[in-house]
């Protein structure tokens, strides 16, 4: 009987080979390392990178808006609006992170020693 272009007896033979290989005690499966250990990241560098990303997004958004108002035909209104919304969301996220950091700082400072 043909199943999708492969004979069913060949499929059964392949399954039998896989089962016999799995039951052999000397069968060593090569271990492939799929996870790379995370490098240590300096918090200040990560924060600076995030703030630089927000700044770049806002600059690009402002540039698109300026190009649209000057009449550049290669910039559409939807591109400008999407860019402005992305930069606004990034800025709001950074403000929330700042608020959490300030709150954590106040909590630590108010701890009694």
C-alpha cells in the first residue's frame, strides 16, 4: 500500500531501525548544546541602551512627521501615525520602569536597619 509516495513497509522498517537503535545500550546520541549561557549584563548599560532606543524611536518619528508635513510623497500618513504610536508606547514603558525603580528605591530607603 502506498502512503503519500512512501511504501508502508519502508516506514515500518524505519520505525524498527529507530526502535532498535534506541534500545542499544552503547548507542550514544550526540548532545547538541542549544542554549548558550547568558552573558552578564551591566544594569546601567542595559538601561542606557533602552533609553537610547526610545530616543532613536522618537527622533525617527519626528523626522517622519516633518517629512510628511513638508510634502514628501514617499511618506504616508499611516506610516507617520504608526511611528508616533510606537515611540509613544516605548516612552510610556520607560516611564513605568522609571516609576518602578523610584518606588523600589523609596521602599529600600524606608527600611529600618
